[in-house]
C-alpha cells in the first residue's frame, strides 16, 4: 500500500495499421490502460489524422449485448467471465445470425410473456382489493350483491372479468367486488343484463368476506401459474444457453475492442493512440507493444508531472482488506493526483469513533455475526439482490463488530451488563452517576475525552493537508491558508488557551510570553495575504486596482479570522456527539433494565432485554455509523481532501459493461 495515490505515466504510441488488431487484443488482455483522445498534438498533424470507422457501430454491439444479457438474466444464467483465451481465437461477428437466433427465441417466449403480463395485472388488482379491505378502506371498493334478469350469468361474468375484480356467480345471489374507480364500467355492463341488487341483508353482510377469501385464493393460484410460466421460460432459454453465452462473449469482446479503437487516430499506414498507465506497468507495456508488433512501433512516455494535475487519473492502492473504507472515500469524491490516500486514515478514524459510540462486547459480536452470515449468504448466491443489509454493509459490519467489541472490553460492557472488569473505566457506571475510581469521574470527563480525540483528528487532517500542499508545491496556501500553517498555529494557541482556562477551574486565563507575539504574527500574516497574493498575480500579468486590493484584503482578513476561530471551534465541539451517542447508548440499556425489572417475571424480563438489545443494536448502531461517517466527511475530510480528482478506469476484459 502506498501512502499516496498511484504514480501514473502517459503512453503515446504509433504502430503500423497492420498491427492494430494485435495491439488492441494485447492491451485488452493486460487491462491496465485508460485510453484518452489524442488532443495534445499540433494542429497541422491533427489535420492529417482520421478517426476510427467500424463495420459494426459500437451502439449496435451494445444493444445486442444488452438484449442477450436480458435473456440470460431471465433464464437465471450467470454471465461468463472473459479470459485471455477468448480473445486469442475471437470469431468474426455474424450479426444477422445472432439476430435470427434471438428473434426466434423471443418469438417462442412471446405467448408466455403475454400471459405473464396478464397474470401480473390480475394479481396487482386483486392485491389492491385485499389491501384496501385489510386497511378498512372500504370506500375504495365497489361491492354488489344481486342477480341478472336478462342474459346468461356466465356471459356477465366473462365481461366483468375483463374489467378486473372478484366475481362469485356459482350460486345466487351473485357477488361482484371491484375497485371503486371501475364502478361506472361495471354499471354499464350490468345494465345490459338487467342487474338487480339483492335485498337480503345477511347476504350483503357475508358477501365481502366471501369475496376477499376468493381474492386470496385466486391470488395464490395465479402466483402458482406465474411460477410455472417462469420455469417454462427458464427451461426454453436453458436449451439455447450455450448459443446465448457464445453470442454474448463474442459481442462483448468486440465491443471492448471497438471501445479501445474509438480512441485511435490514423494516417494512411499508421495508428496513433495514447493513454494513462500505472508507472510500475510502463516497462511491461513497452515490452508488450514491441513484442506484438515485432518492434514496428514508436513509444513515448510522458511523466504525470508534465501534465495538468486535474488531467491525470487517480487510483488509490489500498489493501483489499480496506476496500469497504475505500468505498466510503469514493462516495465523498476522488482525491487529487499525487495527494495522500485517505483510505487508511479514514478506516482508523471511523472505527475509533464507532467504538467510542457503540462500545459493547456482546452487541459487537452480534454485528460481527450478522456481517459474516450475510457475506456467506451473498457469496453462496451471487445473483441474490441486495436487501436492507447489503453486501457492502456486511463487509463493513465485519470491521464494526470487532471495533465495538474492543470498546466493550475497554469499558466493561456486554449486552449492557458489567460482566467483566473494564480495561479503562466503567462507562455505564459513570453515566449512571456512580462513584468510581480513576481519572474519569463523571459525564464531563467523558465529554473531555471526545474533545481531545477531536483535536487529534482535526490536527491530523491539518498535517495531511500540509503534506499535500507541499507535494503540489502550493507554498502560498501552505503558509497562509486557514488550513495551512497559520491556521494550525492559531488552532494550537486556541487549544492551549482553552486548556489553561479549564485547568484553572474556569477562573483565570493562562498567560505566557509566547502567546501574544505568535497570535499577532499569525494575524499579520493573514492581513498581508491579500496584498502578497495581488503582487504575485501582477507578476503573472493579472493586475488589480489598489482600491479593490484594499477592500478584498480587509474583507478576507475578517472572514479568515472568523472562520479560523469559529470554524475550528465548532469542528472540535462537534466531536462531543461521539460522547453523546455513547451516553445515549448506556442510558438506553439502563432504561431497558429498569423496564425489565417491573413485571417481576423472569420470562418477561428476558423478552424485554432481548427486545431492548435488538432495538439498541439497530437504532444506536445505525446512528453511530451515520455520525462516524458525518464526522469523517465534515470535520476530517474538509481539512485536507478536495475531492477534485478523476478516477482511473482502465479498459480490459474484466471492465464493467456499464463503464463503457
């Protein structure tokens, strides 16, 4: 793992037109290059280049692939993994044959699909009727009990079934139950059969129950028929699964080849392409191109430092074990090229915050168990859709569970009981106001711990920002920015000042010979930031008027000072929520224990404690996870993480279809 983002190099290569196909296949097999359009060549050379043309447009290939994927998914068939052997013996595309195969299969499935659609509509209508009945919303239903005096009852029932509903016509009086919105259509049909409402009050009372019972029975019957149709579809698709997989493989590989070739430009006899490659693969790519072209190529490498930073793609090289936390970083943004990889710092900060907020050995074990079982179930059935507990959440719980367990050991808590001696201090006892030995005596001491933890996290963010700015050679921001050295020194002075005030019992402010000079120096640096910045811009030809510089300097000075003092203070105090969630967790468990003691019944006590632990695990666990994420995003990331990078997406045989 590298502390910084992966080092990149840009490849620009010229190969013979006759070697193009071999080059494309070789680069796809390697799968480490993100292609870019040629845009850095002089205009006179660009005029001589032509774009890529294809006999089969990429959009047509994409449509064909999606069509096959839909059929394979409907048949419960997993997409094959592409391998290097598939590209070495790649057959030519036969789109017309592929279309005939798919059209023939679709035609054979059409009648089944039509029936599935009708059944789904009937099930939806019946379930809506049942739901309104269960919710006591009878105003949304239209119930009729009576007889027809003209025509056949079977003809009436057939016409009503076209509208949708429940119709019991086996004995008189007949029962019709439909949705209120269809009442006019029902009336129009019944009028043609001279429908007469029954005056039997008993029949009216029992009619709704009979109709709902019939609706439930009919729904189950339709679902059974729908399952049989689904099995029939899978069986028909399964008979031609080998053909479908072969079509998908060939189309997908050709689609990837077209994707690569779309970045190529051509002269009469040569092909020119360019792209980004991780620096450690540059020698391998050079050797690969030389081998497949028998040396008929020109290769030029450009270092990332020679390109604009925002044009260089970014890849973070984190260990596989930290992938759940890398996703947390990706959800926020992609770091700039050459900056610090936030993943390991995010993992440590997130787990520490969660452990402090949700510290319980037993409940942490439950989280770990849920994560392991969920991961096993998803691994056993890869096609399983994500539920409330998704694949990603299962991976995260495998970390959060042990973090919570370590917190439980530190504070001596297991399912809210003090079943073991704490390694640090008894959290629950302190929250309940009991007398305990040690440095931690009350809730204010717990709040102090989280504030100190927040200071460490914020200062870590500032130090990471200084490292990033130094690597980017943005020395002006390194010195003068609110998250630069000036802001860091003022934050340190503020911490020292507040620490001394608290240590004196909130009676006297601390004094030291270094405090005033350092503070005045920082304020002076913030004040000269505006004029100095204007001077540096003027040297680049971006001159500003003196009046504008003075006004901007005064306004920026006031805003910067306010942001440093109020912003860093609020960021620090925000970490009190870590203590708040921890105190709430202990208080909730205490409340459930008191509730469990009220009935005086062992069984009731056990049930209340089980229910209490379930609620705490779900609600408090969710709250702790969200607050840990919030503190990382808004108090930690904002100190050093810009999120203006562009993710590195190499093209290879294992590239996601959606990425193309």
